[in-house]
């Protein structure tokens, strides 16, 4: 198992926790340069009734609190679903060095599916790794929405 898969498994655990609480199952893990997990995040939009409560934002906010800085330089963000435009903007603005995501989002993905916000000259370059544990990440989302439609 690679390091990327190891951290994506942690992100999937967060996504499962979100699903158990009726949230869209997206999870995120923020890792520092030494490979230490500094923040976990998951969707909390329904609980908080907050459009901004995406998994990536949750992890970024917690990571900033952990480090005592808004600059997350050198950090890697693992997320089970391709970031949307809002989250991609937050990733760029918080200076996260690298994003690793699982499933692509053909409806709202801003890391190459609908648009690629990371390709614009917005300051520091964010490296992208796509499709890590893609099948597991996509299946969790598919099953969640299938179950939701049955009720």
C-alpha cells in the first residue's frame, strides 16, 4: 500500500462517518511535510445548514488551527471527491502544496472535470494526483445516493 492509499483510506473513513450522519459521503485528510495527519474533515452541510461546510474546508480550517497559520505550505490534502470551485479556491489560497483525490466529479469538479482551477496562475502551483482509490471513493457516493433515492 502506498502512502497515498494509506491517507486516502483515512479520508474514506471520514466519508463513511459523514454518510452515517446523513451527509454526502466526502472525507478529507490534511498531512504535513513530515507525513503527520494534522487535520481530518468531512461534509457537515446538513448538520450545520452551511453551504461552506465541505470536507476540504473542514480540513483546511482545522489544519490552520492546528498549525496556528493560514499558510499550509508543504501540506497535502487527501479528499475522496474532486474539489469543487469553492474548495479549489480555498486550497490555492491556503497554499496547500498538493491535492490527492479519489473520484472525479463530472458535475462540479474544478480539478479537471468541469474546469481546472489549479491550472490558472493564481500564485503557488498546487500539484494534483487524481484517481487514488477511485473505485472505492466512487462506489461510496453511488451507494449513498442510490439508498437516498429509495427512501
